[in-house]
C-alpha cells in the first residue's frame, strides 16, 4: 500500500502567529533579532569567503570565521532561552540548564581567545 504524501498547508502571518503563540511584541522582537542575526551572519560569511579567495591571509580569515560562528551560536542560544522563558518554546529543565552552561562556556572561550590575542607578550 503506497503512502500518501502530506499536503502542504498555506498559512497567513496571522495564522502562523496564532499557532506559534506569538502574540506580544516581545516575541516578535526576539524573532526579528534572530532573523537579523541570521542575515548578518550569512552576509559576513559571504564577505569573508570572498575575501579569502582574493587575499592570502588565511589564518586571519579562519579565525574570524570561527569567531563569527561562535558568536552566532551564542546569540541563537540566548534567544532560544528567552523564548523558552517567555513560554513560546517548550523544553525540559535539564536541556535549558545544559544550554545555559554551554552558552556561558562558549562566551568564556570567546572572551579568552580575544583577550589572549590582544594581551600576549610579543617579542
């Protein structure tokens, strides 16, 4: 017996907002911040890849790419934690604690890398 393909449902913005329980301005701001961060990340990575093709400073560009990915995932985790705190995303307490710990560790690693770069003894 062949399985039937699920039919796609076209939703309006209002229907999506109602189903996703996005009913106040705080959730819309968080979702807009998430979308803006995605667009900014994609644009920055495209710029870095384009620059990588035309220049020979590979270590610098790789370090910048890693830092952009670190920052993007940290911001994504923070937005997810805010959405979970406001009740728009359901997640268990164990997952939220784990995600919070990973986010703090990630931000600490970024800060250590940046501070280590600027405050190393040269000479």
